[in-house]
C-alpha cells in the first residue's frame, strides 16, 4: 500500500484536522474507540485529534509498562486532565517484564513488546470497553524504517501484511500516517497542546527497553532511568533533536579508591535532525561531556564508564535497539 506523504510545505493543518476528524467519526460510527497515550508528540496529537472527533467516546489509557521515564504516567495524565481529557493509568508492568524475560535479540524484544501491548494488555481493554477500533499515532517514518528492514516499529502492521483485526481482534485507525515529525508538531500545536508537548523530543515506542542492550530487567531499566534523568537535565538547553542514555550489556573494568571496580557502561547519544530520517551527532563541548560523565558515575550506581556516540545516521540509527 502506497502512502502519499504530506510535506510540511504543503500541509494545511486546518483542513487536515477537519478532514481527519470527520474520517475518524465516520469509521467509528456510534461506537467507542480506544487509544494509548505515551506522552510523545505523535500519541499526544492523535489523542487530541481523536477527542475532537469522538469526545468521550474515545477512551484514552496510559499503559504503565514499567519501562517509561521517571514520573511519566502521572505527569502526562495531569497535563491532559488540564486540557479536559481524562486519562486512565493501567498498571501492566508484570505483563511487559514477563514478556521480555530472557529475550536478548533487538527485533525479538520489539516483537515481545508489540505482542504484550496489542494482544495482552490492549486486547483485554478492547474486550472490556466494547471498542472495535484502536486509534494510534503511526507516522510515515515509522513505516519507512519498518518496511526497509532497518528496525521493526511496534506500531506498524498492515504494511507488513499483518491484519490487526485477525491478529488482535480490532481495527487500527492511523490518521497521522502521511506526516513526518515536523508535520506532527505543527498539528499538535494547532490542536491546543502546549509547547512542552508539541516540541517535546521523540521517545521510542519500546520506551527505555530500546536503551537496554541485552535482556531487559527491572534493575537494568532502573539504571538507565536514573541516567536518563541526568542526560535530560544537562542537555535540555542544547536545542538538540533527541538525546539519550544507553546501558550496555557487558561490564567493563573501572577503578574506585585504587581498586578495580568491574562495572557498567553508559553510552550517550545526542542528535541534530529535522525528521529523524538523517541525523548528525551534536558537537557537545567537552565541559558538557565531562559534567555528564561525572554526574552519571556519581549518581547512577555501578557505572564506571561513560562514552559518547559520534556516528551519523546512517549508518547508525538514533536509538540503539
């Protein structure tokens, strides 16, 4: 199926909102739809668009999968409550960590998260709500990377020949699929989201699981979550497209108090980009890198090494997994 891209230059956001709201309303009819809100710009935009189209007939959930950033569920629910959208937080941590247990291969991890999300957690919510449609914020870059075999994005199905109705028991509506990130930001602003939401940097669908190399466990996620707090505090003023901390699998040799400390390695990535198709590592000053390294080894238990990625996309990708 060919998707006709709407470029930013040709994007009439007012017409788009009106057209897509009517399209969503027509597809759902007098029924109920559901969607999952992660707080990222894509899911935030599609949530606001869906509520414009359906009002209270769109049931919005925040799935607390245990692999989000510090305080994410409560912060996002409070923001949308202030915008008049009620969010129900669903505790699904056990389901996700059970699905990830023993899984090491990057694509298998993404598939485990996909199945846990769409089949186990959302499948149950669909049955309970009586909804026949799931509204989600898939964008064109998600499709491009999946179809090209670069990495499987958790929210792409029909382009891979997967019928969500047969696989999960409901249909998926993807009103943003013709847009890239720059277009989605413009849409989100027009839908009334604050700049903190529409200019928020991208965050992966697999969340912090995309930043743990090797098996994903609660302990490892806790480590990368603490490192993420430091990175986001120190790099917030850079204007970079995206920045992150990645926990490597193998331990490395370090030193503390004159003795060997066989510890953990955190890799930092910081990117300049427009739409995520291409990206260049941000040329961070050494004093910034030194401060990051010092804070991470001081504040994140067990870390003895901090490195900085300087490889462009391509051949690298923005996320490690």
